[in-house]
C-alpha cells in the first residue's frame, strides 16, 4: 500500500526527468505499481481510509511520484457528486489533439508531490484527445474536456518532467485568456 511517505517530493530529480516508455507485456513489478497507484487514489478518496492512513486526497498519481521513471499514471476522477467518471491507468500516453481554448481550475492546482500551496491559474487545454495503452497493452483513445482533461494533462506533465507550477505566470499568477473555461 502506497502511503504519503512513499510519495516523492518536489526537489527530487526523478520529478524532473523524462520518463521512459513502458514495455509490454507488463512485468509483474509494473502491474503491481499500476495496482498500487490506483489503490492509493481509491483509498485517498475514501474519507475513513484517508484519515486512518493520513492520505492526501488525489485524483491522479504518476509513476515518477513514487520514484519510478516510467510512463505510467493512474487517474480516478469523480464528478461533483462523487460518482467516478474516469478510472484508468494510462501507459505511454500522448496528447494527439488539443483545443485552442484554454481552461484552468478555479482554485488552482495542487499536487501530492508539492507540499506548499502555489496560487495561480494553471493554463491547460479545455479539450484533449489522448492515445495510450491500457494494462494489457491495447491501444486506446480518450477524448476529454474540462476537469478530466485537466487531470490527465497534469499527470502527463509528470511523465515529461514538468510540475503544475511551471505553467503559472510568475508575474501575474491569476492572468488567463478572456475566453478560458474556468472549471469549478
């Protein structure tokens, strides 16, 4: 079981490295990593389990965040009522299409690997198409918008060695294009 002590923190070089592609069939170690990352997300979104194990809630967790520099990320995205709308482990994800219209979370973004609050809008694309492989190696495509699109872009950034605050305008952190979608 992944705990907060297992999450790599900002400053560790693995978070700034470009992750290596995952090869298929998955090794037993990579399958376990995928299961453990998804288990962390499920547990972190359960108030009782999260409190018991002192887990910070998460909707995404990338392999570099647990010290493995491979292109794998788990996402578990609920809607506003808590119903899961996206549950997937993405291997070797690539954004193949992106909208011109930007989007950002109203409250800004956070990250399990970044302990301090970094205020500001994180400009993302409102809509993205992602090509990836599932745990069997099958090639899949996801078309996402708004919150799920933002979550997946955040996780794919981890696989490219980027952190969310890299996107914040340092001089004017709450500046964003006038046509941007502000996701609540």
